[in-house]
């Protein structure tokens, strides 16, 4: 405990605070798959202390275990609920809010900005290892990939939309060899190519270089396999149709240096709280 206090004091002493740090608007945090509001309490408390910002956590019920279960299902329900929650609590967000999304929570916050157009405005969005372009492999299950290929599971999932719309994991499944179906039938694919424009001013994305869950890890920075070359070549964001056709309004952010990709060493969840706080204090500015 003494070491933690010393580390926190040292961090607050040495970090350079930007002049325009916006402490007046709160932060909304959305946790990841299999997580809940109670599990992130420590993270929230530390970030509030380090950044001097009030943080609200997306919460669906009063029961942590039930929230964990909900995180696995009905992504559109989750986004709609979050939108209604923002409306109901709009007195806290009169000047807008900044968002922090952990893994799939980052994707859902981004979709929230596209769909919750009449709610409080999101100003900045920080996503932590979030699969913005989807995932191509079942985490830590090499035989699963072989089964998916052998039995053409991707096509079955895409053609039965209730599966991809009911199970959050399948909502961002991205088989580059089924690109057309992915863009038309999956939630993430549809929102990336046919959804409404994003409604925030800055997008900061952290990708974990040794990510063992989001594969390829470049998906966290809106990069993915080239549809024409398959899994042999990562297509940069500014080579993608999302950029060239400006499908959801990210081109302007990218061209104005307000779409930032940060690479961090470590596996999926190996992101230090101090690193998150530094990123917030550097980029969450007016």
C-alpha cells in the first residue's frame, strides 16, 4: 500500500499537465466482455485520483454477476440502454462527456456515438484494445479456426443474423474471406460501412502489440487484413475503404491528426492505469 501511495504521488508530481485539460466534463467508462462495474472500481478510483475527473461506469443492473452475463449478449440492447441512461442522467453531461472503452466497450461507445444522436455529446473517445475492425480468430483456440474454415461457420453466422446480433462475440467476427457478408450482416461490419457518422472530435486508440484476444491486434487501430490479399497483409487505415469513402466520418479526424493510434507492449489486458491516465491527460483536452 505504501508503494502504491508513493507511486501515485510520484506520478502526479512528474506528469506534465496540459494547460487545456478539461476537468469540467465527466468521463463515461464502458468495461469489456465478461467484466462488470464492480470489477473496474479500482481502475475508476485510481483514474479519478490521477486525472481529477469524475468517472461514471455503464451499469445495466445492480448485480455485478448479472452485468457480466449481459456483456455476452444483445449488443444493440446494450447500446440502446446506454443511450437511454445518458438521456436520463443528462444533468451530469450538460457540456458533454469523454469516453473510455475497454476492449469491446470501446467499440460499443463508438457505436453509441453513431446511434445516440440526440443524447449528450461525446467529445473525446479513448479505446483500449478494442476490435474496431473485428477479430479473425477464436482467442486461444487454434483448432476452432480449423473447424470454422472446414465447415464454413462464418457464412452460417452471417446468414443467421439473430446469432451475430444476439451474441456480442459474433457481432464483431470478421472473416476476411467473407467480406461482403461481413459488411452487410454483422453489426460491426454494418456500422463501419453503412452506419451513421461518428459524433466525437477525437479518437485515441491503444493497440496491444502482444494481444492474445484481439487478432490481428491492428484491429484496435482500425486496421485489418486486406480483403484482396487475405491474411497475408495488414491494410493500413488510410488504405481502407472506410477512409477513402469516408463511410463513417473518420477521414476528417485522421487528416487533422485527431485520430491517434498508440502502440503498447503487452497482452490484451496489460495496460497500466498510469499509462491510461497519461493518455487521458495528454489527449482529453478542449
